[in-house]
C-alpha cells in the first residue's frame, strides 16, 4: 500500500511516499481503510523527534515507527479475533498508528462510530485534539456551569475545541490568541477574546475560575495571578519551552507547588478512548461542537501539511485526504 514514510528525524522534508505492507490487526485491533487522517502537533513531535525526552517513546536515533499519523477516519476492512464492537464495512473514527497510509490498524478501545453528519475529513480532525480539550476541561479541570474559563491557545486545534466545549458546558469563555485569529476564536463561541500581542491576561484586573493553558508558556506565577483564589490551572503542551523537555519542567513544577497554595495547579497528557469519542459524537450530533477544519491536503502533500501546521497560521484543524 501507499504510505507516508520517514527514516530519520527532521523537518517535513524527511517525509516521502513509499510502499509498505498492509498491517495485520492483532486480536483487539481493527484494520481500517483510511479515508482521511488528522494533522496535529503530536505528529510534528514524532516527525522532528522533539522534545528529545519524547524519543524514549518515539525511538532514540530514528523513528521506531516509520509511518507517521494517529488520527483517522475510514471504513473497517478487517477485525481481530477479540473485537466485538465493529464489523467489516462500519465507518469509524479514532486514534491508531501509522495512519498516513491507505490502511492502518487501531485498537478497538480507541475507536467509535463516525458521526453521520461529518465528512471523513471532518471526523479525522476530531480525535486527539477534541479528546484532549474534553479531558482538560472535564476530568482534569472539573469544569462547572457558570464558571469563567480562560483558554490560552484558543485558535489552535485543541483550543478551538476547548472554546466550543466550554460554551457547551455553560461557562463564560475568554480565548487568548494573536490579532489575526480573533475573529476565528469569536466564531467558535468565545464571549471575549484577548489579543496577546496587545493585552496581558495576567495583569491582575481579571480573574478566571479555570484556565486551560494549551501550548502556552506563561510562568506559573502569571497563571496564578489570573486565577480566582480557589481557581484551577490546567497545563498541557508548551511548544516554545525548549528541545529537551518540551515544557514538562513547567508542568511538573506546577504539580509540585499545588499542595502548598490555595489554587489548584495541575497537568495531564491526553489519551483517546472510545468513551470520550462517543461523548463527542453526542455533542457533534446535537450541534454543540463542529470540527473547525480549515484545509485538507492530499496524502502526498503531507510535508506541506506539516509545514503549514508548523507555520502557526492554521486556524483550528487541517487533515489529509487519503482515499
């Protein structure tokens, strides 16, 4: 089958098209004919091998898995012997491995039926980003209706879902983004938008019950300054925090400080599971959230798609059209 492959870490020019064997599903896995695959920061990290700490999982000197990609949407082609929830011909979406290919495998526990009202490209733009937003606000942030919520990085893939989800949960939402993306964040439902190039959310004049910091790098002190006395800050990501740890030092520092201050400072690493996907399907079907898909690239333009993502110009999500 045709697939995007890489033999070394680096910028997008390490990606090229190649022929690889069709994978065989294990007992608890599903083989999917991929129609579309999502493009997100996780794929970029695996492509570049950054931060270096991530190579403990990706492969120390070169990618352990030569075909990138996690998010996918497509049609079940075969199922493992222990799979009970899906059958050949079902349309599904979720998270697998090596999804930048004509076929990919995914654990049954990381898949759900594709929302009927979405295209494959829209569905492929949901799993990692939307689940991360849902877990950050819900399980980790313990969001409640009536709260004031601040989303830092509101124009990105996770952030654009977080704004929509926070509104769906009945909160008052403020998004932080750059000047050129303020209209996009408002279109996602934000009640207020802060242009970080002109305003400081942590100037002490406003306070939020819950802050979701996505790939931002404000100090813990600045986050605390923007919280209410008993507020919660949830940190995930940190794209400009250096090549060694990728911001994990800031996240671990927040955890270490949290027991000694009245505010709750925490972090999490998102993981796609069927239960969250099914929750998102319900919200999508109800019209509460819409995949903010800006652009779709063909599979053989995966390098251009990753370059576009890295440029910082993306509003919301992009995807690859595979089949």
